[in-house]
């Protein structure tokens, strides 16, 4: 009786924290599909699902009758997917990693395949999919050297079992592919690498006003604590070159904190969460919403990559590069070590640290921005492997029907 009481108590607590609808989704009670054929796509949050959006659009274009369930670990990502306006796609919070919750989703949707983005290898969910005879593919797979070492030390058997349940894996780079094989992935399950985050598309019908010339707009994309204050001071020192700073923290919940830093730097600002857009004469635009980064890339002549001025491994250089925004990054780009090295060899990015950022910005005129953009596009061309990946997913769907 005690386990039942414990479970009921836990459910009551989760209901109080999440709300009844969200708890239902976490327990696997998702809305049923319109009908077969069906597919389940899962990504952790906004970044992962944004990177898979191009693939998803191509899949539903190729299979107009396909119903897709997209799950995420965060409510902001669910809302973002709902905002895509794709009638054949339903979004929900991901089920807990339990046989009951995952099995409930599998029974309700009966997907022809489960497509997982980046590194969301929940072991019980994979076991439930295997038991239901649902093939699983991992796309845009990422495995850093640090994560690989941790898995090899702490749970090598668990990772080997999880990788053995995958129908195929498309890694985002050769290093990730090699580390996954070293952790137990069979080499014959590897298909060509596709960097999903190289696929950048401006949301249809949306645009950000270009209130000042593009070469005078600086974007700080996906920043973390310890970075905003440095970037604000560097922007102030480089006002001869930049008139507008779009400051986009990685987590929108830090809006008030970042707004305090902007005010403390003596700079005026408006917030996206208040419905504002960049305005001439207002030096800082606080982009404190989720899922809109493509809008800011499109108007920024230069982008400072967040997570790289502090030891967090950095965020994607592909998106600013593809959008034609000159790239600056700090010394911590471990999450994208291969593309960062490629950019360095090609002269397609400016590497800075906290002390040198201001001087780098001050010298980043329109001509240098154009040179950096051209070099980055040569070094990191838009990935042409996406269509091949689409074909593989379609074949997996057909085989699983």
C-alpha cells in the first residue's frame, strides 16, 4: 500500500506545480491523432526543435496525410511549436521516462517512428518504443568529449543499450559520430552527418524592422550570467560603430535580471515581452522571448555567440553565419569545436575574450563584417545533406507502418 500512497502524493504535488493539463501530458495523456500515418518527434526545448523545423516541414510536405506529435521538455517549446501554425502537428510536454507514461503515448499515437533530436536518449522511453516495435532514429546527434567521458565512466552499459535500440543515427559532426561509436553504437547504424542547426529560416510573414543600418546592429545571442555585463560595457565602448544592441538571454525567465544590468549600465531599453520592437534612438532591445532568434539574426550585422565568454561550451555559429551576420565568439566553444576550428582557419570569425571584446567591436566596420560573412559562408555552407536525411526518415516511416 505504501508505494501507492507515495505515487499518489507525488502526483498531487506535480499537479499543484504543473497544473492538471501539463501533468496529464507528462503522464502520457496526449491528444489522439487525426488518424494514421503518424510520427513522434521529440526535442528537449526551443533550440533543438527549431533546428528540426526544416526537416519537419519537408516531411509533412512529402506526406500530406502525416500526423505528427512533437514533444518537448519545456512549456515554452510547446508554445513555440503551436505557434508554427502547422495543422498536421500537435505539441505536448514529453512523457516522463516511465513505461506507463511513454507506453501511453505509444498506444495513443501508434507512431510509425520516433525521431529524437540531439541527445535526448531517455532509456525507459527507448525500451518502451522497442517493446511497441516502433523504430527510433537519432538526428543532429551531439556527444561532446566531456559527456562521452562521463557516460563511459558512470554508465557505459546503459548508454550501450540505449544506442543499440536506434535504427540509425545522423550526427551533427564527425567528432560526435566517433564518440557515439566508441560508446557502443554499431558503425553500420551511422548515416551521413547533417548539422541541423545550419538550417535557418525566417518565420513566414514575420520580420524585424531595420531601424538603423544593419552594420550598426549588434546581437548578443543566447547569453548567460556573467556575459551580459561584459557585452554591455563593450557595446558602450564601441558606440562609434554600433547604434543598437539586441540582447537575447538564453533563458527568458532572466528578463528582470538582465533589464537591471542594462539600467545599471546607464542605457535605455525596450523589451520584446512588452510587445516592443527595436526603435531608433533606443540603444538596447531586450529580446526576452523564445523562438524568435531568426528575426534578430536577420537585422544584425554582427553576432556575439552566447555561452562562449563563460565556460559553457558556446552556442551555434551556423545560424548567424547562414543569416549573414558576422560572428564573434569567446574562448569556450567546446560544443561546436569543429565548426569553430573551421571558421578560425578560414578567417570566418573573430575570437575574443572578455578583455578584448570592446576593441574587437570598435574595429568591426561594415567592410570587415562583409569579409567575415563571406568567409563563414565558404567555411560553413548550408548543409546539403538535409534532403538525404528526409529520405531516410520517410523510409523509416514507410517501414514502420
